[in-house]
C-alpha cells in the first residue's frame, strides 16, 4: 500500500459520512414539510455509495468510497386526517413526508460513529507515518 493511499481511503469515507450526516439533518428539518417547490410533500433523501476502485499495473485496488447519487426514498407518504390544513385534499387528508424521526436519529448516530472511526483510522495512519519517518533520523 502506498504511503498516502490509506489516508485517501479514510478521507473519501469522511466525505461520504459527512454527506450522509447532511442528508439526515435535511430529512429531520423537513419532516413536516407538506409543500415543496417540486410540488407535494418533501421526499426523504438517501445517499447511494459505491466502492472506488483504482487499477494499476493490472491489479485492482480499493481506493475509497464514492457517492453515486442522492436518491429519493420511494416509500409512501404518511397520510393524516386534518381537514383544516391548507394542503388537505378533498377528503381532508394531508400527505406528510416519508421521514421517520426515530430512523433518522439512528442513521445520525450510525453516521457519526462511522465518521469517528474514520478519523481514528486517519490519525493512526498519521502516527505510523511519523514513526516510520523518525526511524530514519536515528
């Protein structure tokens, strides 16, 4: 493994988890948004990740993670009976976003822990590199 390749893998994972944290925050902030510029209620956003492969000299090596897309969760909206709401349909039902706050909090904790783990791995790589450089000093 090249000197900075481990750090590149951790850096890409940090960026991916930061995006995931941002999407969770956006989902929570819009949990009650019944009207969007696109029309209809807010639809929960989820990141789609994939491994980032690097090919060198005929060998394939993992070089981190990349974001393929930010997808809309296609699960159904919540329907709540509230005929006084301005967005109620003819039957008095309002469509609310497909955001479950409990699930979003679990995703928030999971992404936070993954971020912390990658920071720890990044710092360990840095310490190993510093120790390797100090060997040459004698």
